[in-house]
């Protein structure tokens, strides 16, 4: 699917593009502060990244999921270190809001 397909061949794709465009137009015409929206979308993205990173790290260590592409050694350590760093950053952000 993609822009190389005709609209009648990729109805779901073009519907998603149209819906996204309409949502963007709606946000532009709304009284919503775009800088605050950008800030909060980054916050939500950062908080949501932690569980996604944990699931990805667990999956990449499973041979039944990854087959011959299981990660190990320094790459696995680096992945978990990145996940821990992200978790610490989210925790510090939440702690800063509370205290």
C-alpha cells in the first residue's frame, strides 16, 4: 500500500491519509496552543516508550520469536541500558512534578 496505488486499490490507506489531514485541519482551526500540544505529545511519547522498549527487549532475547536473529552480548546490554536510562528519565520527570 502507498501513494503508488490508485485510491480504489488502497481504500484503507487513502482513508487514513484523509482522516489525518482532516484532523490536522481541525487542530489548526482549534484554540489549542500548538506549543503545548507539541510538549504534551512528546511527554506522552516518552512515557509510552518505556513499556514498548521493555517488550522489545524481552522479544529480542527469545529464540522462538527472533529465530537466528536473537541479540546477545554488548547489543543486549546496550538495549537494556537504554531501557533503564529511559525509565530513570521518566521516573525523574514524574518525581519532579510531584515534589
